[in-house]
C-alpha cells in the first residue's frame, strides 16, 4: 500500500522568536464536519471562513509539524498586493487587474485579523523595492513600469545613488519602489493565525496524514487516529502529492533564506540611517530577495532547487549558506564581520503556466494550491474564497479567482525532473548578471 511522503526540512526556521508550543497530536479516532490538511495560509483561511459561516460545525485542522514550522512560516515575509507578471495584451491586463483585487482583499483580510486579535507579527506597511544589478539592461524594469502605468499604480524610479542611501549598498544600479506591500515576521503571523481560530476549530500538530480513503464519508488516516468527515480540504500545495488525485499540475521547489543577528550599534554606523525595507530582484531565480528588519537584522533569500518529495538535506542547506554569505559580502563589503545565525528552507508550489490548482478535485475533496511564490496574500484569499465556493456562498471574487485559469499539465518524473533542471539552468543563465 502506498502512503504519502512527508515534507522534511533538515534545518530550523530562523523567523521563530521562541520555541513554538505545539498543539496536541491526534491520538484517537474522531469525527468532524470538515478536515483541513495543512495549517499554512490557505488552510488556516479556509478553516476560519468555514467556522465563521457555520459555528455549529466542527472543523479539524491537522499538520505534519506545526504552524510555526510550516512552509508558510518559512517564507520571506512579503505580503504583496500587485501581480509580478502582467503581460502586454488587453486580456492579460484585465486578468492582472482581477488578480490585483484578489491580492489586496487577501491583505485586507489579514490586516483585519491581525488588528482584531492583536497578533504581534512585526506588521509594517513600508512598500517594497524591485531592483536590478545590470546597468545595461533597460528592458526588464521598463516592462515593469509600463505595466504599473497601465494599471494606474503609483511608483518611484530610483538610481544607484538613491538606492545606496536607502539600502546601504551600491550593488543595485536601478530600482522601482512601490507602496502598499507589507513586511511581517511570517512565523509569528502563522502562529497568531493558528492561535486565533474560532472555538469550533480544533488544531492537531505533529499529525501527518498518510492516506485519504475516498467515500461517503471520507476517512483521513494519520499514524495514531482516523478522522471521519464528509469533506476534506487539502492545503499542502505540491507536498504529499499522493494525497491528491491531481498530481500532474504542480511541483515543489525549495528556496533558502539566511538571517543575521541584530547588527550592533557600531556595525550600523557603517550604514546610512535605515528604516525597515524589503527588496525583490528582477530575476527571482538568479537574484536575491533581501530584507532589513526593524530589529536591525539582514535577511537574504536566494537559491531555488527542486524538492519534488519535499525533502531538503543538511548539505543543501550548507550550500545555500555559503551562497548567502558570498551575497552578503557583495552587498555590504563593509560588514564582513556580520554572520548569519540561521539558514533554512521552505517550499513553494510552481505550475507551468502560473495558474493555481483551485477548487474541487474530487467529489468531496477541495484544494487551494499552486501558489507560485508570493503566497501570503494569494493563499489567504485562495483559502477564504474556496470556503465560499465549496459551501455555495455568493462572493463576487469567486469569478476573478476562476478567471485565473487552470494549471497546465506537468509530465511525471523523471521527465519532470529533467525539465525543471533545464528551466532553472536557463533562468540562471539569463539572470547571471543579477546574481
């Protein structure tokens, strides 16, 4: 009998300010009205919405580990309200505008929950920088500004000197600042979202799902208990692919991040006076996402590698650490005495055409997956809307969500492995001047 493979990161999440106190693991057979597998942004948003619509129902959320160690808690902490790629046609622009409305609703939902429950997650509405290293390439940023103009978005173009005053580095030659993006500690946010779920939601940590038995009702098999429920929501993205009948439309990729200790007062003297900021690169594969946090730490997220089984080794983490150390010293040669305290990995789910895997994938099985990165606002609204969709609730944003299309077919391994490897090599070559 084939059971699900489980995600495994041989490293610890550097965003955790303190050891997360886990919820109990499931240790008995139980029944529920809904089972949600995965306590990332999509799963938590789905559970919250169902519970609020039906306070008499019992919703069970299970996770192989816990919210603070989930893939959601391991991201870079950018909550973005603008689509990355817009396109040039009228149809693509219309789709991008719909996508923007979805992302911004996701931000509003999160902001409301954070305010209502006083979630301490370092929420900062500071915008973000989108920067380029290669001074000779005008095309990438011009395309981005053309798209922003078409959508009527406010932005500011910055040259190397202006960026140096803001970021403390002369590594970047040009960049665009857009307001509206939020920076957070993603682990604190996910833990806060999990802790503030409605009373009719029960969360079980350290409860990996090994198998789903389809029928009326559904049976969710875990090592020490079976959950029986009419319907199941799968919020594992491309991980545990055996749990989903739709396994050929998304693939798991691992990304890596490193975080320093807070800079000392003397080290900060070598930099201009800086407030919190976040930066994304024009080439997401070759370049690095960088942050300067409110408590004076530097984060670098760079390096993407296939993780089709969800497993990341200590060797892969060490290799990423070396790459991040080199990038840190290139960005700030005046800070060679600054060291990283943590390097960790997180998984994203990528689809071939950028469309999500969203909706019903079986008679009683639903999913909100295929995040393609930038998942905080995206997966929050995807999970919330999926609850309305599954329960037949009228919501005007369901149409824009469906309008994002369906993810394209992906071939199975080993063809998929080879195709991903070649695609990454191509992107790294094209973006070699941005690394």
